[in-house]
C-alpha cells in the first residue's frame, strides 16, 4: 500500500477514487509518565515517555486508516493528514485521514 501526503505519486496515475479512509485512536495520559514528565520539565530535555506514546498513537491511527482503505479496495492513500483534538483533560484523539484510491503505472 502506498501512503503519501501529496495528491500525486510519481510514475502512477489515479484510476479510481474510492473515498475517505480514516483511522483514529484516543489516548489518555498515564500518572507514572506524568511524574517523569514533571521531573524532565525541571531539568529540561525531551520527555521521551510522551514521545514514545505519541509515536505509537500515530502508528495505530495509520494502521486503522490503512485497514479501512483496504476494505474499500484501495492500493494507495493520497493526501494523508493528521489531526489531534483534546477529548477531555488528559485525553486526546489522534486522527489519520486521506483519500483511498486505486493507482496504476503510467
């Protein structure tokens, strides 16, 4: 499956647009990670606990988007974007979305 943030794929042409594919996940902060983040904030530096959590969250949202694209019959997703929204204090949704398409070689 080809995934791109652009609307064109070099050497390919879109032969059919199948619709929007999306995948989301909602994650809540963890008290233990919050404590580590507070200590990091005091001394400075990357809050690696949250960096890892956000990377995992992005991958899960992308996997869910790709699953939906496959169900639509797509072999590529173009114009991929991410969006995040705070659902409640300490919990946020990450949404990955794009256009599911069928592409062929030019």
